[in-house]
C-alpha cells in the first residue's frame, strides 16, 4: 500500500523557532529551504505521494509538521502542542487530513507533540517530556483503546522529544540514544545504540524496508548499513539548527 507524506514549507521566520536543548545558532533560511526540497524529492522518489499543506509563514516551527498530528491507519489525532506558539499550526493540518482519516483531538489541559509518539505495530510509545504531559498521554490511551493499541509511556531525559532519542528500524528493532532513553522501555524489541559522539543520530524515517536518514552521522550510518538496512541519506544539518530532524518534516500515512 503506497504512502502519503504531508509536508509544509520552511517558514521565513524559522530563525525564531522554539529551542529547548541546543544552543541557538544562525539559520540560513535559503539553505534550509533547499534541504527541505531535497527531502521532499527523496520521499517522492521512494514512492510517496507528497502533499504540501498550506504554508504558515508566521509560525517559525511549521516545517516540523509531525508534531501536529498522530496518524494511525484507523484515525488521525490532532495534537495540542506543548509550546503555545505552535498551537496555531494544527488547523490547516486537520483540514488536509479530513479526507484521509476520521479525526479526533487532544483537548486542554492535555498536551501532545507528535514527535513524542512512536508507533511500532500495535504499540504506541509516548514520551513524557516538557511538550507532552500525563493528561495528553491519558487522552491518547482513551482515543485508541477501542482500536486495540497499547499506549506505553516512556521517560525521556535530556532531549526535546521521544523521537529525538529513539525511532524504529523495523517492527523488531529500535535505534536509540542510551543517555536519553532506556532500552528496557521498549522490551521485547531489540535496541541498537548510537555512538556517544553522534547523540542526535537516533532519528530515522521508516518507509517499509527503506530508511531515510540525515547524512550528518557517518558512524551510525555505517552501523545501519553493516546490519543490512537500506538507507537513503538527505542533508538536514540546517534544519537541525531549529532542533528538528528527518521525522519532524513529514506526516506519513498509508493511502
């Protein structure tokens, strides 16, 4: 079944983005736009139907569309982002998803960022972070209970989102930063740790048997390829200055 990838343009105000766990450094907006265009091109080349959501130039973080929704095969849950400045991003995404999935919503006082949600088969791992609170996790559990998903809260430390610290390589294996999340939280899944000198390297986009990965992490890339994973790389270092990664830049769903 083919993939649909929802994306959103890099805002000209991206330099005013939210920053929590990294130092703020100057962002070359034109370079970020070029990297994002290459990312979209790569997804399309891998067979994704790339659909661009209405731009949000006044929202600096809008390119990180992943945070605005959690999309399952049965349902799309529109989030309530933990950063108040990002809550205006969700309406256009909801409109784009309306024809693709039934919609549900996280309501106040709950907060959830999509970057804190990792779905592996029928398990939904949800990071407890500054952006996702216990009320938001409880609402996710209530919204998905009848769909036979298990919601698993995960403690996260030292980074912005759960998916900064861990993503799935397949239905049996996660790639993680052991300093930020404990492998035991994902048992019985196997865990592959990134090298200490590549702390941001645990974020991958999984498209069936292909992984889309930032080219900035050569040691982890070599490990992945040595284990037989098919990895396609993209430049993403400029977007990383806004505390984003490759999963952040799309919402993936089955057509």
